[in-house]
C-alpha cells in the first residue's frame, strides 16, 4: 500500500478529516500521527503490544498489531506504520509545511493510571500550514 493511498490522497483531494482540515484553512492545520513506532513497541493504559514482537522490525507501510484492553473485544487490531520522514514527504508533496511538532505526554496529576504515557509520547501532533 502506498503512502498516498493510506492517507487517502488523490492529488490534493483526500478524505482524512484531520488533514482535510489543513486544506480548508489559510494558515494552520492539525494532523495527529498515532502511528509512530513507540506506540507499537510499548505497553499503554488502553492497549497492549507485548504479544507482537514483530512490531519491532517494521518499515513504513508494514502492518503492526495491538490489543485494545479497555474494550470488550480484545481481538488483535491491525494498523499501518508510518514514520516521521514519510509524513513530512507527504506534507511537502501536498504543499503543506510543518510549522511545529508536539510530542505530548500524560501528566501524573491526570485521573488516569498511565503505564508509559507520562514518559514516552505515543502520539505526534503536526501543526501544518499551506506553502
């Protein structure tokens, strides 16, 4: 599967709501990258990856797996991994520039029993602007 088809791009027309938001404003848009490798190689409050050693050796476009532990159906969930450099390539090809990048952490004062979220950022937030 190509990066373009994963993000739903067809030229500059796409269906990803977060990226779509970036195309409908003049200055800044926001997209989340929940597919960083950290997400699929550590344990988290809401899902587990320990059963999937194969997640540790993947390339962009490969399938990674996890088990959601905060829902009734605990069957494996497949996802597709993409790395920062590949997102940046797509952003550039889509005439978007990365203005800022955030790697948020869970806070110890929050009412959640974080497993690794307070020390390892599982998400990347890209603030984008049109070039």
